[in-house]
C-alpha cells in the first residue's frame, strides 16, 4: 500500500515538471532565429550639430581652387572632425557632375593628428592608382585636401599624405608625396590657384 | 653586401674575440619569413618551413637535422643570434635551402640564388678604339675619372668577376682593365692616357668607353627625329652617369668649357618620364614621355640658336629616377634647369617653380638634398615671369604657379617645370611641330632675357 503523502508528493512533482516544460516551450517560441545574413559593419553617422566649414574645391576647367562654404554635422573629437571635413570634400569630387572628378571608390581611409601641428591623410589606393596624371590635375587634388584640412582644423602646420598607409613617391606620376606639405606654403599656392592669371 | 633575386642590401659586421659576426636574422629577414626563439642557451630559428637550432658558445649547429660546423662559436647577445662571417655562404645555403649560394669572403659579397651579373670586355679597334663592356643585366655604376684611369664602381649590381681579372690591351689610350672586389663593391679600373667618354646602350647592358673629343667645341646636336645612345663626359670626382644621359651640342658663341673635364652647361633640359614610366596617357597612342622628348629637342634647338649651350638629360626612351635627374643636373652646374611635362587638361602652358619658400644659402657648398632649391627659388620665379611674358607675346595662354613637383627641390640651380597643353580643344595640336616650336621659342626668349641674372647666380 503506497502511503498517501507519497502519492500527493509525486503528483505535485509531475505537475511542476509539466508546468515548467510548457513554460520552456513558450520561451523557445519567443527566441528569434539567427539572422540569415551577417550584418555589415557600418560606421556610425557623424553626430553633433551642423557646422559651417570651408571646402577648397578644385575646378578642372579652368584649373582653379575655390573656397566654398558647406554645412555638415561635425563630431566633437578633433581627429573625427578632420576626417568628416575631408569626407565632405571627397563626396563632392565623387558626384556625377563633379568639377574635379576623382575615381569611383576613392576614399580617405583615415586622418591622424599624430604630433602637435602635424596631420597625416591616409587615402586609399584607388584614389591614387586611378587618378588622372598631370602636374596641375594632381596638384589640385593634393592642395585641395591639405588646404581644406588646415582651414577647418586649427593648429595644423604640416601635412603628410599616405596611400594605403604607405609612403608613395607621387600621386599619379607628378605631385610629390614624399615631403611634408607646409600649410603656410600651401595657403600661398591656394591663393595662386584662385584665379587663372 | 647581400644580393638576392628580390633585393640587395648591406649589413653591419661586428667583431667578437677577433672574429667577424653578423646577426643571422638580419641576413635572412629580407630573403623570406623568419622567426627566432630563445630557450636558455638554445636558439631556434625557423626560415620559411626549414628549422635550425644553435647553442650559445658552440661551434656546431643543427639545420634540418644536419650538423653544420661553424668557423667560430655561435653567440647570443640580448636574444640576437650572431654567426661568424666566415663560412656564411654554406650556412645560408643550408638554412634557406637555396642553391646556389656563393660567398666572396674577402670582399664580403654574398650571392643568394641565381643573381649573378656577368660581363665581358672587348677592345674594338675602331677609329678611335673603344672598350665595350657587355653585361648580362642592366647596370648603373658610379663612374669616377682620376689621373690616368677611370673607375667604374658597382655597388648595387651583383657583378661577378670576368674570366680574367686583369686584361692588357694593345692600345695607346686604353691600356688595361683591372677587376677587383672589396668591402661589398666591385670595381673595374680602366687605365687610360686620355679622357674617356662613357655611353650606355642596349637598355643599360652595354657600356662603351671611348676617347672624349679633345677640342673645346662640342659635337653637333643629335637629329631631332631619332633617339640616340648617349654619352657623357667624365669629370674629376665622381659622376653618376645612368643610361640615356646625353651631352648635346652648343653654339660657338657659348662654347661650354671643360673644367677639370666636366662640361658646364648653361641650361639643362629634363624631358619628363621615359622608359617604363610613360607619364600621362594623353591619348591611347600618345604617352606624355614622347611629347616631352619631342618638345625637349625643339627647346634645345631654340636655345642653341640663341647661343645658349644646353644638355638634354634624357634623349632616348630610357628610365631615369628623379634622383638620377637631379644628380645629373647638379653635376652639370647649369644656370637654369628646365623640366618638361605635357598634359591633356587645360590650355596653353603652365610654368612651375618649387613650392618651398626662399631661404638664403647658409650651408656653404653643402646643400641639404631635400631643400637644395631654397636659395634659387627667387631667381627661378624671375625666370618663370620672363618666360611667361615671352609666351604671352606668342599668344599662348600661360600661368605661373608653384608646385610640389620633384626633382625641383633637389636641384642646385634655378629650376622651372613647364607643363604644355594643347592651345585649344584639339589634342593633336599639342604635338603639332609649329605649336611646339612656338612654345620652345617663347621659353628660349624668356631665358635669354634673364641671362644676366642667371649668370650672376652661378
């Protein structure tokens, strides 16, 4: 003869097991499945209020550099701001009806403020490998980048341009990338490039 | 000096207990993937997929299970494995598994793999006789002229000794050639009783030494249509003479003087690009290098017709590095250096001077390479303005700018670069002889106008 209290205990235990199983099944239904496609890593959009910046925009015809105002959202960090300003400039050059077309896929990989007064612009290989060749057309690209950077990020007096993180002799056969660009000299050249004569 | 198919490099040698040593990782790193670990006195090395083990103080090493004797004990210094220089060839051969490895121990030249450049010497009884050196690969030795001999020094080339290291020739001017090796370099010394002219051909594989003209008048200019093999007068001191360097003629009114054998030209014309470096593709069939050369020849003629002696650095389709261009230009000590470029963008002519600011020369005769142009920038700007004014008289649209353009910064003379574009929308007009002649004429007039200022700066 099974004692009564044992019958009650087993019944309660079975009821608990059944209840928990049902709860687990319900929970399982609510867990989402693994995503079918791995999410791509996307850089966060720049945050912060829009600010007025000056982009030194190249015009192949007639071969001049013009200061153009633009309003873009800028982050707080100095390095991030430097990068955003150059991205805004590059975006203009990648537009379909650009005044100074750069190769599709051109990117500024990074901008580093490595030393008091020194900035390093790291462009991707596409920008240099597929850049049009010529003294003026290359000069317009590098002076546009350097002048835009120094005009919008105070305290920069020397700029180095790398390609894919490495030093390169010229941009596309002419513009010298081995030396540091002195921003005072670049500013003078930007003045020369304002007009055709 | 270590030569391999991929690279050539030199390493410091240290002396320990009367023996010479090198760091084994330093030797192997440029040749492939190498990793070393230290475990007490044991030092294990992995090169690509081969393993070796050394023990500090021991004169034996295990390489791929094989015992190898070392000429003196293996040394461990701060985790760095030092091996004796003596017997380095055999050790590198075993560790890398590369064959052949040849080590010229006395001259410390190590050849890893099939890298050897061999050469032959032949005295041709032409009139006058010439010594023809034929190499199995292009070479670019530094060439020095000393009283009674010319020395060719091969630093970067893995030159191997000729069958006979001393050759005596039956000639009154070119008497003999002696091959020697020392301290990582190979030297060929040619005994001569007169100044010799060196010229390269066969894409740098053939070097011809011939007697230089003895008169002060230069040889006539090369024809404007056909590229010619070049020759350059040898100077007192060391002058790098890469393939393609050409000395061209001059008008009698400004005959270049031989100064200790080195001809001083008033203007050096540097036709941009060349050889493997095509420059901009102005069209599918028209590389920039060809337009530069054609324009350089027009400019040479225009300068000569105004009594200006000039030298074209590249008068053939050969590759010259920017350093070679600056070195050659500086060797000629010109009053002005003019680099030529061409572009399909824009109209007319753009004149460029160096982007660097003027600064007075405070270094005496020794100029820092990167800023050698600094004390000449002002004169260069004056010359550019003069040339621009003359071009505008020819109705050619002209701009004067500065530019980050090498080798302007490295030249010790007022340096200009000229980028010529088509006068109108039509690209073929860029190569029209009339247009090139018109531009060349304007440039030559502009140079003549500032001749006094340029002379003053020499």
